[in-house]
C-alpha cells in the first residue's frame, strides 16, 4: 500500500487532515456498526476486511498503535446439549463482554479479533438450536435480534412447564411462546443463509 492509497483508506486526500483523528473516526464507525447490527457473518466479515486495510494504512502512515489491552481469558464457552436457559445466559454474557471490549479498544487488529470472536460465538450459539423449515412468506428477518428480556421471560415459563432442552423445542407447541418461536425461525433461516454464503465463497 502506498502512502496515497493509505490516505484514501482513511477517506481523505494526502496530508489534508490529521491521520490519527481520521483513523479514530474510521474505527468509531466500525464500532458503531458492530454494536448496532445483528451478528451476521457476511456483514461482520465486511468490517474485518475494512480493518485489514486500516491496519496497513496505520503501518504506512506510521500511526501510533497502542499495545493490546484485551485480556486473553475471555469468559466462558457454550456447553453443547446444555439447557437452553444456561446456553442463552452464557451467550448473552459472552456477547456483552465482547461488545464492551469493542468499545474500549482503539487497535484495528484487536477490533478485528473481537469481531471474529462475535461471529464464532453466534455460530456456536445458533448451532445449539434445532433447525426447522421456514417459509419465505413468514417474513422472518434475520437481521432483527430478539429482545433478550422477552426471551428470558418465555424461557422461564417454559422451564416451569418442563421444557428445558433445545431438542424439546420441536416436540412441543410454541404458540404460547411467540418470541422463542420467532427466534427458532430466525436462527434456522440464519444458519441456512450462512451455509449458502460459505458455499458461494468456495465457488
């Protein structure tokens, strides 16, 4: 990458503005995207691509880069075949932690790593849920994440009714649990789309 190309990555003409401020602005924009959008690998990966260019621009323009600040012992793993309540709590705890670190970091490579961890976390979580067929006419929006508290309320009600495991979600009527039902459909559709995207990348 040339110096001129580095300035283009920062959305400015060579030498027109303060490079460090421009870098901070670019990172802020990516952070806002990550904090406000549902975790979808295709969308998040596009931010990682931007960060790769920003890392190169930082090197070319000799910008000061802070030392990594994110601890290596990042929270807890999701447990396969666990109850959906404990898996959901672990997912929310991890997601909250990673996003808190997203806010704190000002290092392109570190931000890229955090985005990758969020993608992996979403994949691990989605894979715990059963897959069902979802019709296009149902209007399920994969980019619309559920309200965590509403899900939690319904999970508690389901536990009281003896429904505690993911495999039971397809064995019981979810008419009384509309938020859980909608999330089951959303994650099923998301996994289908993720598989299609990965296949298209290989071709």
